[in-house]
C-alpha cells in the first residue's frame, strides 16, 4: 500500500483530543491529507486564489465511471477531508471499497469512511464503517487502525465497554501503533485504572507519539497516583509542545 497519513479526529466534548489513529505529528502508514497532484489543460485559465478549483477538480475525478481506480478514489477522498468536504470524502471512500477486489484496499477505504463520518459526528455511521473494515479483511494491513478508530467512535457513541475492548484489541493487533496505545491510555484513565493508563501512555511516547495530549493524559494519571512532582514536569512538557505548535502555525501564516 502507499504511505498515507490519517486526518485529525474531532475533539471530544470535554476538549480532550481522543486519537482516531489519525492526524498527529508522527502519523502512521495508511492516511495522508496531502492532495494528489491536480492538473488543468490551461493553467492560465485558473485563478490561483480560487479555492473552488481544488474541489471542482476533485469532483471531475470522482464522477468518472470508466476504469475506476480504488487507490485513486482513496486519494481523492483524503483530499476532500483536507478541504473539509466530509460528505464527499465518505462517498469517495465508499466507492473505493465497492470497486476494489483487494481486501486491504477495501479495509483502508472503510476505515477512512468511518473517519469522515466521525468528522461530521455521525457516530452510528462511523461505527458501521469501522466494523465493516474489520469484517472484510481479518488480519488485514489496517486491522489495528480499524479497531482503534472503532474504539474512538464507540466511545463517542457512549458504548464505553465495547470501546475499551476494541482499544485493547488494537494494541494486540499492532503493538507498534502509538495512537492505539494513546487511546487505550485515555480509556484506562477514564476507568480510574491509572497505573495501566500510565503504562499505555508511556508506550505511546516511546513509539513516537509526541503530542501535548499524551503528556496531559500522563499528568492526569500521575496526579491520580499522587506523583505530583512528576505530574508537574509532564505538564511543563505538554505546555512546551503546545507553544511550539502555536509558533509553527504563526510561521506558516
């Protein structure tokens, strides 16, 4: 499969960013928000500041019915996510899943469809898409991603026990997936199992998860365990990361 990075998950109601396995500084294989190259016959006819050019070009590529390329459709769907056209993204991913004969490509498409529904807070549809991803390819390349994204959707759908089961299954399927460890750590904190939460969050950090959220979850676990000095040090790490991210955003602007 081609290397792709996953889009950022929506924030939970309590402002906690619960990872879908998508959209962090150290993204993992399978999701990519960088749009594929788009071309037009006459570049001089395109206003470079007209944002509609991107979406219109994507529309033209999606509606073609001949020689459907599932990988191309997945790229189109990811590009739609990058411009916040989540409904079109979900449609593109579903078409990719329907047209491919490759189980791993189909699994990737269903996972991404679930993410698109999650961006719209359509948790029922998200759960269905992630369950389909697990069903179509047992031991597939994206099974761990399917489980960790399903855990996220189920948590938002208030199915806490099932969410925990799938968070555990995600790390069993791929213990090198940092977002899966982060999700598990968050749920362990919510269940007041702070020692287990700390172990999971430390695994996420060791595997390259370097977002402020993981350190804030570590702070929460450490404070619950009465390890206040360590919690303060971790809180400072989280603050440093957030400040660095803000500076980076300002520089990009």
